[in-house]
């Protein structure tokens, strides 16, 4: 201790210094704590910013944030990519500068929506990009500050060029499919017509050759009769006439004339009936429902398909006459032609080629059961045979429409068409139709 200092004053001064130093220590410690807290907050903020920047950068949609005057404040990477390198950075532009004159939505429209407190939903904008005009579908909303005041607008857009392209590709594919379907339906119609024509031609061939043959016979007869009458007119004597009569077989000729004419008439009538049948089957009067005989219809379908394609086929026909159903006979004839055609196709390469057709009359309906000796319907395709365009036949032989069209026709008649396999092999098709009301 120095000689000049008052010990009391010196002690007070020391105490004050210690208090100051303590206070400084405390303040410093507080500063350090605050610094640590600040650094932690900074780190968290940086992390949050990096996260937001990462999200914005990985967004494939274009994001533009602007103030209420349309001045751009921030954009994401997708926007920078779309708009490309520019003289001025995007944040120096206004949204309106990025829009083409032809844009269906203007920035004024956006502002009007904002004023009405509406969101922008799927509005089409046309942006001026590095690659020219780009249609973009935009959604947007107002951006608020921390005190809830509206301060700007956020717009998010997705180029619709790709969507449009995908849509137009889809529409084009659909159109191609429709055309292919129409063509197939058309070729199915042509194929049925071809089968019908082959059947009809075969049916007509018989009576026509009958008429033709008889006409030739009559021509021969007329030659003989003319020669005989010439002799009569020339005044030939009885002996000469008797000889001529025997030579020209005048008696046989006279006896045969009637039969020959009857044959011709029968042939002509058959031709007339076939034509009448054909007229009836081809008449497409949807609304006209009539009572018809299923037995006659199936017999005709069987004749027309088998006679032209497989005359040697064995058929068992057990259908009672007068199996009357109601509907459109032309359409049901088409169904029966399809069923018989399928059966004929199925037995084509089989050692036994037999078709069994059975008819049954129920209380309210009539039923036709068509069984063939083909391979039957494989279980893996049984659920698909009524699908349009399902076929197991080679191209050009089947379109796969036969059963689907038949199914629809039968349904429209209020009937049913089903397929099964016979326990002894071969397919069994069952057609049920509403029976005609008994008078
Ligand atoms: N009687 C049958 N026996 C065996 N398989 C059959 C029989 N009937 C139909 N099918 C099967 O069902 C498929 C579909 O028949 P569908 O009549 O709809 O078409 P398609 O006969 O192939 O062609 P389309 O009738 O248009 O000429 C046939 O390809 C065949 O595989
Ligand atoms: Mg068929």
C-alpha cells in the first residue's frame, strides 16, 4: 500500500473497479450468448432459404412472383429456362412485358380477378419465350405480407403445348381406330353379303337349270310337232303320217309336254320364292315386328350356307314346324346365318362333319339349339367370343363381329344367345326368342 493513499478511499476505489469488471464480464457473456443464438437463427434461416430455393429450382412449372403493379420480384429456374437469356433480367421486367399481344389473358385480367378477390384458375396465357410464343395454363393467387396486407401476386404456369400435343395424338389415334372399326364392320357386312350371295346363287342355280333343261326339251318337242304338222298340211297319206308319227315320237312328246311345262313352272316358282325370301330378309324395317316361323328361317340359313360351302355335310334337323317367334325375321336370319357359318367353319377340318339343329317350344319362348362336331370353344376364349372383333380365324376369313352383332340383335329382340360345349364334344349355341302370342 502506498504511503500517500487513504486506506478507506483506496478500498472503495478497488471495490468499484471490481464491480465494473464484473459488469463487463456479464455484458460480454450476454453478448456471446446472443451471438450464438443469432448464429443459430442465421443457420436456420439459411437452411430455410436453401430449402425454398431448392423447391423453386426443382419445380417444373413456371413460377413468377410480382407486386401488385406487375413488377416481377422473383422467378424460378423453370421460368428462367423458358424465357431464356434476355437483355434485362426477369426481375427488371413486368409480367405484361412477357405476354404476347395474342395472349388470351392479359395482366389487366389478372388484376381484375385479384380485385374481385378471385383466384386465377387454369387461365390460358401466351408468353413470349426464347423459342417464340408459348401457350401456358396459369393458376395464381394474391400474396400477403406478415400483417395480412395484399402485396403481390404469385403465378404458376404449365406449358399446354405438350398437353395439347398428347391430346391431339390421342384424338388422332381415336379417329384412326374409329375408321378401322368402320372398315371392319363394312368388311363384315360385305362378307355376310358374299355368303348370302353364294348361298342364293346356289339356290337359284337348281331351279334355273331345271327351267333351262326343260326349255331345251320343249324346243326339241316343238321341232318334232312342226315337222309332223307340216306333213299333215302337205296332205301326206295315212301310212306316211303313221310312219312319221312313230319316227318323231309324237305320242311320247304329247304325253311329256304337260310334265315338262309343269317342271318349268315349278322352277320359275322356286326362283320367285327365293327372290321373295331375299326381299323379306333384306328389308330393314326396324320398327316392323312380325310373327315368323323360326323353323323355316333356320332351314333357309342352313341351306344357303351349307349348300354353297359344304354340301356333303350331315345334318340332323329336329325342329317342329310352326315354331313362331316375334321380331324382325331378316335380322334373325342374319343371326342364324352367323351361327351356321361358325359351325361350318368349326367342322371344316374334322373327320365327322355333323350339324344338329333342335327346336323347342316353351311357355313364353321358343328355342333353337345348334350343335356341331367341331373342336368346341376353348375355356380360355369362352368369355371373349361375344366381344366385337374377337376372332381366332385368319385375316380375311373372320372379322370377329358375327357373334357380337348376333348377340346385340337377339338382345334387341328380348331374347338370349349363349354358348357352351357339349359333353361329347363340339360347340352348342342356344338361341331363345319370345314366342308369338297364341291367338
Ligand atoms: N361353333 C363354334 N365352335 C368353335 N368356336 C367357335 C364357334 N363359334 C364361334 N367360335 C369362336 O368364337 C370366335 C368369334 O366368333 P364370331 O362369329 O364373333 O367371329 P368369327 O366367326 O371369327 O368372324 P366373323 O363371324 O366376323 O366372320 C370365333 O373366331 C371362334 O374362335
Ligand atoms: Mg362368325
